[in-house]
C-alpha cells in the first residue's frame, strides 16, 4: 500500500499516473476526456474519470480536483487515497465518481488558469446575460498585473493597492482582488467570454454519467491557498436557500462556512462551479469546496500576481530558469512539499468524505 506521501505528486504526469494506477488497483476503469493541447514535455493532457461502486446507484458522491492548476496535487492525493482505501459499498446505494484534473493545462503548465488565462472557477457564469462587473478590479487592474514590471512601477502599483485597502477596507480589497472579473483577459481571476474547454468537459461528464437523474448528487471540490496551514475549511459557495445547503449543514455540521455571508476564508465570488451543479442537478445537488490552507495569503497572491505578470510579458519558455523560478513559487504556494501538510489533507478528507457519504446513504 502506498504511504500517504506517495499518494501525492508534484507534476501533472506523475499525478495522472498515480490516479490511473490507483484505479487499476481498485479494479475500476478510467475514462479520459483528452485536452486538445500538449503538456510542456509533449505529454497528453486529459481529464480522467473513474467510477467506484454501482454505476446505477441512486446517489453519487463526486470528487473533483484540479480546477485551479497546481491545486490538483491536493485533490489528486485525496482521490488516490479514496480509490485505495474507501469502501464505498458499505454506504448502500451510493457510488463514487472521481474527476481528476478538471483543468489539466493549468496543472501541467503550473498555471492556476487555463490555456486562455481563464479561471475555471469563474467560468460558470451565464454568458447569455450581462456579465458581472467588479468595480474594484476595474480600478486596480493595471496595478494587479502591470504592463511595466520594473521595480519602480511595481512599487507604485503596490502603493495604489494599499491605498485602496485603506480607503475601502480589507473585505473590499479581497473582493476586488479575487471576486472574479470578465473585462481584463490578461488579469487575475478572469472568467472569460464564454464556456471554456474545462467547463464544457464537466458538462459532458455530468451528462455521460446520468447525474441529472440521480436522487442525490454531492460534489466535493478540492482547492488550496486560503486559510491556516493544512486546515480544511468546507465552504458552501452556492445559493443559501438551495436545498443542498441545508443538506450539507446536516451532514458536515458547523465547520462548514457559507461564503455568501462573508464569513469564510474566501470572499463572495462569481461564476463558480456551484452554478454547474445547481443548474444541472437542481434541488438534488449539494456542492461544497474543501479549501486547504497553505502559506500566508499575502504570499499566495504575490506568487499568483508574479506568474500573471510573467505571462503578460510573453515570457512562456518552460525551460527558462526565470520562468521556472516563478512556476516553482506558485507550486509551493498551492501545494507545499511538506509531509505534515499531505497528512492533514488526507486525514481531513477522510473525515469529511465519511460524513457526506453517510449523509447520502441515509437520505437516498
């Protein structure tokens, strides 16, 4: 049996291989949704799916990983652990659906975004309607990701960002920074102008596995980068009046926070994955993100900002030392190479998966 450390990887190719091997050991086949592009070493990229348990089960527990590039390595480790150790059969008429690398491009190339600089977790907006506007981001867009990366220009940009926070408050600055925006394609937390490949693929997975017709669907989405080191905050980001909210509160308990109340580690955001589940599966869905803390938030944002500035300059040579320095900083911000962090990921994931699986079984 793999040790906890060996359930995790720090490259897309290794994470994918571990997921496939774990599925083989669990005796289940994987289905791949190939990405049209290649990885930095010419490798195939894909979103891979494995179904554990009765394919016709009344209810399905879905685990998704890699919506945000390097955040895959957290969710992938938890998925490998589930494939190796979770006996889904003991929960009755419940199946486990594992979706590995929702955004394979971002993982392989160590970008939190996709091939078009789209943040997949801001891409589930309704593009047939006017898109949300983020006035704070509009004001600070060229300060967050300046066209001129000189030391003097960055210092001036930092001063303007600080002044905005002092004038409007920390919550307003957090919303301006990461709430999501649809107007600056080179910027951070950009939601795009239409459904991205990853969104379309997730919609296909929902359809291909008949999730719209199940009695209940619980979607657990793994994320990193907000909160105390190693601590997992279950965050409900959807409509508080949706039946899934009350359902998850029964199953998970008071440790789950409600993003739209402003009392979670992340501010209210637009175009989130919760929209996929609420619209696809209606009142039968229950979506929650598991947000694991890594390094202080100031370093998370700084690493993300540096990577966006790099790409705005067109510096995308994977083998360039300066590019790799920025990429590795991103990796450590979202997937710390520390055994105690990995152990905390697995222990808390097991606890929360157990609670949700029991809840599904009891109410299915």
